[in-house]
C-alpha cells in the first residue's frame, strides 16, 4: 500500500456516489475508483449468499487495481457480507463500511429513540441493532424497511410526487413515531435528505452518514500514514456493471464535471 494508491468505493448503484462525493470534498487528492453494480441493483432484496458472492467479486477487482482502501458504500452489502469481505482483503488494504462510523457516533449522543430506514436486507440482518446495543444498551432503535425508495431514486424520480407520496407513507409508519433521530441506512437516501428533513420540519435529527464516514476514512488514512499528501493527483475512475445514462448524469451533478463512465463486467 502506498499513499498514491486508490481509494476504491462500491455500491449497488448510484447511492455510493454520496459517500464518494464526501470523500473527494474532504480529500481532493485521493484517487478514487468507483464501481456501481447496476446490473444487480437493488441489493436490498438479495439473499446473504448472493450478496457475499457479488461483494467478493468486486473486492477482488479492487485488489487487482492495487487499492489501499476499500469502502463498502452499501448498507445491504455491509450488513450481510462484512466478515467475508474483511477476511478476503486481509492485510492487503484497509477496509471501511458505512455503518460502524455512524453507530460509533450516535451511540454517545443524547438520543432516547432512534429510527432507521433501510433496505429489507439491512433491516433483516439486524446489523445496526447488534452494533448499537454493544455500545449503548439504553438507546432504542426502531427499524423500517423502505424497499421502494432505491428504485425510485435510481429511476431519477427523487423530486417527483411518486417519491414524496412513498416517503411520507414510510415516515408516518408506527415504527418511526416518537423518534428524535433518524439514520438513513442506505447511501441512496441522502439524495432525498431535504425531503426527509422537510417532513420532520427540522424536529428530528437526520444522520448524515456520508460525511461521518468520510471523516472516519480521513482519520484512519492519516493514522496509518496512507493519506495522499504528496500533491500527486491521478484521474478518478468510474465503472458500472450495466451502463445507464441517468447514472452518468447523476455523477456529473455530484462532482460538477463530466465523469468518464465505463462498463466493467465481473465474472
């Protein structure tokens, strides 16, 4: 591992761009390799065995590209394949997920009841519940699977009436009543952050996962002398397993420039 080696990020689709954007904003010199597994989207309705297989294929690709850090920017992947990913990577690269930094932060804040909206795979895994309970058994975590949100966002309908109606339907659910904070347990959901915040009129704290994760990555890279402070900047690479025009358009909006998007099929 060298300072100028890439930070590799993957997600089922465009949701991981929220994390990638936060990383680039905080660490502009870090070269990024991004992979959106759009051919297998969404991950939220897949079995654990299938998710493990997808993730290990992606991790192997990143290792072949000399990754110094691998960021699992998908809650479904993290909650179902984390142990297998860590075992596969070993000491070849640093590995990060999007759940641990968030749990480590909220566990020590003054919350009595936290809500979690996420995919069915993440909710079923109870990964958040187990992690949070280890740190603070007094906080109540109430989870709700919100499976329609990822396909709506991926279809470019984040600002549509369909999204608004679906979102309100979920947020009015009994599981989320009386919460004082809400974890967006999917990296797609920060794309609709404003809509969620407007629903609660600012009375519920919305946990901004990408920023929390990016700061954790920065801290760990510096701690391990892998932060790219050389001034050497290389081109960021963006790959998808199935090309979509909307993905390219969304990537451009995130980064304020045209992204060269390439299709990459894994075995």
